[in-house]
């Protein structure tokens, strides 16, 4: 593309998507693969596996979240608050004669859930896991720490379904209503619930 704006927009969108795949892919790995695995390992196996597995996985997980978050905010500004040749200001994709557009409502819904998920990664899940991996959690506090990290990771998994619906809806769905919002939440939650239920049985050789 000949103009700087179009090329920058495409590169930021590509970065947002590829980082998002890395982040959400690791989120699903932790919830659908690692949780059942950890339940099947004894303490000796955990001491052998986790110091090699978890730091690597958590690095990609948290930095995937950070790059997705920053690139997403940048993309939002470029799309909804910038017009080439005119500069910064609300665009027609953000507001029209009737106020906030349906497209903007969907993307803001997705961004809200994404921001909550990013916060959970950087300020709850990662700090707990870091302290667990470095042995800085007293023995009597290890079970509740693990429980809190698991709960937050599960919450992020359930938020990811509706979040992804909100990210895709602006370009592929359009209409925004209470019913559509409930549909997004229900479909997303159902998909994650089914995946968690299946994770305890899939992967076994038959």
C-alpha cells in the first residue's frame, strides 16, 4: 500500500492478532492441557517438569498478553480516533448521528473484557506463579495461592469466549442489542465450559 497510515494500520493489526493467538493459545493450554496434567503428576514429577515448563510457558503467556493489549489500544486509536489527513478525533466508525455506533459498542465490549483479562495476567496470575516457582510462598499458603491462580485463569478462559465475539462482531456481525450481547456471552461461556469438561478425558489413547 502506498501510504504510511495503511501500512502501519495493517502491521499493527497483524501484531495484535499474532500476539493474541500466542496469549489465548497459552491460556487454553493452561486450562485445557496443563490443569489435567498437573493433577496426574506426583510431587516428584512436578519438581522435574514444572521448573522447565512453566517459566517458558508463562513468559510467552504474559508477554503475548502485553503486546496484544498495547497493539489493541493502538489499533483502536488508529481506527476510531484518527482520520488520515484530518488528524485525531472521533471517526464515523465511533459515532454517527444516533450516537455511539453498534460497531463501536462491540469493540468496546471486547476491549473491556480483554483489559480485565490483561490485568488478571499481569497483576494476579503471574505474580502468584512467580512466587510459587521461586518458593517464596509459605507451605501453608501454597494451596490457597494455587486456588486463586486457577480461579483467575478459569475466569480469563470464560471471558475469552465473549471477548473474541466482541472483537469479531464489528466487521462480521454489526447489530448490537441486549439479545445479541447475551448470545455472545452464552456462546462464549458454553464453548469454554464444554472444553474444560472435555479436557479431563481427551488425549487418552484408545
